[in-house]
C-alpha cells in the first residue's frame, strides 16, 4: 500500500517527467567485462520509478548474495537512485574464479562503472559506491581502481579493515583463529550459496557460470589458506598484504565517507581510523564513529546525506538532502568528524563534530603505571610489579573483571612458578569530575619475562565504585617477539609522541629471558564518557581464549612470569587522549549494558 501511494504521488507531482509505472523486474544481467568474463548484476529500480527518467546509480559489490540479494539493502527502493548490485567474479551467478579482494575483482567493478552503467537507458551518468563490511571493503577497492572521476562521484563505506594481515589476521602479531576462519570457511560461502540458490535452480545461464568457479567460492585454495592462517611469516607479496586497502588507498579520487564502530566484533576496531589518516591529502572526506558492533545500519542516515550531496547535487552547498539536512553542513570541512557517544541501539545523541581525527585539540596526557596500582602524572622509582602470564588468559567473555577459576600452579610448576602470584596487573585512575576520552592509546611498557616469548593484553575498563558495574571499553595486544616498531610509519601527536605504533609483524625476534625490553602496545581507539566517581582501569594479562567483545580467538603462547618496571630509566606509561570539551551525553548515566557495543557486568574486581 505504501509503495502504491508513493508511486501515485510521484505521478501527480511530476507529470512532465513521464508517467509513474511499476518498475521493470530486477532480472539478472550478465555483463562481459574487458577480459570477456561475465559478471552478474541486477538493477533495482526506485520506488515511484518513472519510465524515461534518467537516474544516478549506486553500486554495491560483494560475494555474499551479490546480485541475487544485496548484503546492504539500504538504498534499494530509494526514490532517487537506481541500485546496481554486483556479484564478485567467481561468486553467485558471475563467472570466473574467486580470489579474495583481488585487483581483478576491483577492475571488474571499475569497468562496469566506467563502461556499462553510463550506457544504460536509465542512467544519467552519475555513480556512487556504497556498502558495509564485505560490500564496504570491495566498494573501497573498486573505488580505488576507477581511473577517472567522469562517472564515479562519491563513496560511502563502513565496516572496513585497513590491513588484512596486521589488522585482523595477526592483531598484535598474534594469530587470530576466530572470525577470519569462521568467515572464510563458513559465513561467506554459506551466505553466498543460500542467497543465490533460487537463481542456481531457475537460471541456466547462472548455473553455467557457476560451474566455472571450480570450487573457489566454496573451498579456499590451499595457497590462500597457507598465506592466511599457516604462518605469521608472510611476505609482502602475500594476498593479505598486497590486497590491503591501505596498499590501494592512493587510488581514491572522489569524496569518501567512512564509518567505524569502536567495538566492531568482525572487521575490527581500527580500520576506519587508520584509513582516515592515510587518505590522499586534499580529498573531501568524512568519518562517523560511534560505540557499537558491526551492523549499525546507518541509523542517522549519514551515508544517504553524503551521497545525496556529492552524487545528486555535485557538491553544491545550497542543496538539501532527502533527509532535510543542508549540504552546507554535510560538506563543511569543520564537521568532517562525527563522534557519537552513549548510543543505545539506533537511539543516538547529536554528534560531537570536529575537523580531523584524532581531534585537533586533543589533550594528550601521559600517566605512569605506579607500583601501588594507580596511574599518576609523575613517574617514580618503584619496585617491580609481577604477574603470571598463563599463555591463555582466564579472563573470558563477560568475566573480564574477575578471572575464571584458580591458577593451575601444578601445571605451571615446571616453568618455575610459585603460588601467590596474580595473573593480572591492575592500575586505576579516579575521576572526581566528568571526563571524556576519544582517540587511540599507546602503552609504553618496560618489562622482563621468564620465557623466550610472551603475549601482552591491555584492556581499558570503566569501573563504577559505587555500584560495582564494570564496562569493557577497549583493548590492545602485542606478542613480544614482534615488538619491532618502524618509527617513520608510526603515527604521532603534534608533540612527537607515538599514539599508534607501526609493527610490521614480519620478523620474529625472540626475547632473552630476564632482559628488560621496551614494548609499544597499540590500544585501539575508543570514545567513552567517564562520570564523576568512576575509575578508568587498565588491566594487563595474557590474551583470553576468546575476545571479550568480538569473535576473535588467539593462538596461545608460553607461560611466563612478567615483571613491569617503573624507574628513572624505565618509565612505563600510558598516553591517553582527553577531549578538549565534553561531548553530548545522556543526562542520566546509561544502565549497565545499555550502550551498544560496550559489554557491562557487575563483578568484583580482584
């Protein structure tokens, strides 16, 4: 009924453009790209479609449902756009062989945007790219492969991975046997085949193309498995490094909006942040960052606003988006960063806006880890703090405040452990008044270990001492043998302090037991509001078997006794990004667990 009324309304209001009609069926198109391979695509016409009218097109390309069933249906039916949904080469009804995030797949999408879409009778020649997760990753790579700005006018993508190797396969240099394997072996192929099953059953052309896949869309090639999961000693030519979004970022030539969630449990918490900092200078860009998990569904309509202003209106600041917002605001360079705090599902507060990220006037404050368990602005000449790194931490999902079970000292005895050692080092910073942090964090750790290697896990918590409620805000991790930092590639504050160290994770350097080493541990960006009476808690321990706020699972390491130093020559410290002003926040503190993405429980810390 709603669709019928909308079509009728368009017919009345726009009689000169032609009569509104039921849109043509979204049948499967088979497009021969430059090398002769057929790529499947479906055209989804707008609600209120008017025959003979020229529309801009929005492209979504991925290897789930693809053409059969777009992964992100946000713009399907939007009255202002035609949506072109594309199946990646080697998936669904497209021919060829699947190669994860390959240059060839990117060229397919670029060729369709440059050569096929502009020639369609419904096209006005203007194209935008959108997508989330798989569609966002492929959309970014396709956008970087489009050689000109003749037709492609803007990109709006979210759920991104900046570097497949360092960002998700080996975060902190530790093999992630969780989501990457679940995705590659189960989620992606199952989603693809279920979504495309109706066309495989009814369309002989689709079945013919499907047979050319030779199983690459179902079972990854052994070489891919080896380069992905077999060893951390990848070469720069491996697909995970060669095909990284960062590797292709200089190809982005059109205005782009990125979307990122601090607690993204699938593609990770850092992709959008790193890409933002590396986009070509002078390129119009915007980033929206919020608390939340992997599927935000763009509840504030930021993608729609961005694409309206650049694709439909060509960057005109006098235009108004379909949601009634001024393009002057959407395109305002002083509002390129939108930070959302205390989001409760799709219920969001107004954003804190800024011109850059990290925020230009961030108050970077260094706190020193003191032996009495506090974070202080002055260093000391303290005794060491000792904890047992058990190889795999007992701190499990939803029990990050208090480890599960007792330490297995009988099993640890061969490593020289004695009873009485904790498996966590804990430090706290008390807030007498409200405070907000937004940005990346670096932990500079001076430590010894009793084994040739050890893993460090650093987590940031919000602890309400009055109620005992503890919120898991963010985490970071590092394998000691991958401690090498490339200073020239690390990102730094205006004062020259590292806030995001760059670890190549390509050269294994075992540690000498008992020797002091300096470790720069990246704690992923966060945005959180601490209320008066709460504590910021920093905990150090072995990585848990499963990540408290994601589907990541970490390869265990050797048990070890870790000693943290704090003296004149070993000033262990953490660099925290305090906001220059308090952001919009709720008048009453959200209940425990109400903020999407921030896991909250009420344990006894200790």
